[in-house]
């Protein structure tokens, strides 16, 4: 159990990649605060995962939601070691002139500002204990050609991780991985970006 005794926050843990991350962390011995905007989904996953998961409803575009999740981690499990920034929204490619400001702001707030908010909430604690990890889940569009907002968001996520490297002392670290479906079950990444996850396609 590689994460025995560790405490993590996983955003967007109520479905998809996030649900898989929550279940894997629990299987590896971690306790998890599952943050999701969908309360019913968060409660469902936490019930299925057992008493090592605590759900909390939150909006990753706000600092207050991350602060509440960090407080819950410390009160329920006695500490905080890992933040997984998994929550994100997707948007099919479209011409720039057809994207209104509301849509742009939503994508930027959920996919990029959330990483800033998460760091603001957890970095002071990581500094105080001189240990911690931030894992940013991005898009393959951040490192490979493609159109639409996915490429810009992926690049922003990976770049955001790089810029924060100097904020974390001691054994604290930032990693960024970009995920896509593939035929391998392994996850490979490197510190602060350039990581690549190839996940097995679900069997039907």
C-alpha cells in the first residue's frame, strides 16, 4: 500500500477519471476528501469507497471551496499530504469569434484558476510540514497539436505547475500529467509537467 497513512483531496471525484483516482488512492491506503460540484455523485462514490472517504460539495473556481476541503481533511483525517486537481470542463473546438466571454471565463476558471485556488489553499500547510504533493491532471492538448480550447487549457495547466515549483520547500513537489485513453494501464509522469497517462479503454 504505497499511500498508507496519506491524506488527499481529489477534485471532480464524483465520476470519470476522478472516481477512478479516489478508488485507487483508497486501495493504496490513503484517506480522501472527495470534492465535487455534484453532491449526489460525491456521496455515492464516498459510500461505495467506504469510511476512508469524506464527500464535500464545492466549486473549484472559488478559493473558499478548496479551503473548506483542506479544513475537512485536517479535521476528519488529521492532516493533508496530496492535492489532485482533476476537475475540468471540455469544449469542442469553435471559431474564436463565436466564443462569448461567459464561456471563456467558465473554461478558464474551472480548468486553470482552480489550480491557483488549490495551491493557495494547501501550500501554506505543505510549507509548515515541509512535505506535500500537488498533482495536476491536464489534457494531451497541452503538448500535442490540436485546435480548440483543450490545447490552450492543457498548456495552461502544465505551465501552471511549472511556475509553482519554487513555492514548495523540502520534499513538497508538483506534478502534471495529461491523460487519454489508450491500451496501457500504467501511469508515467515526471516532475512538473511532461507526464503522460495511457489508460485502458473500459470494457463493455
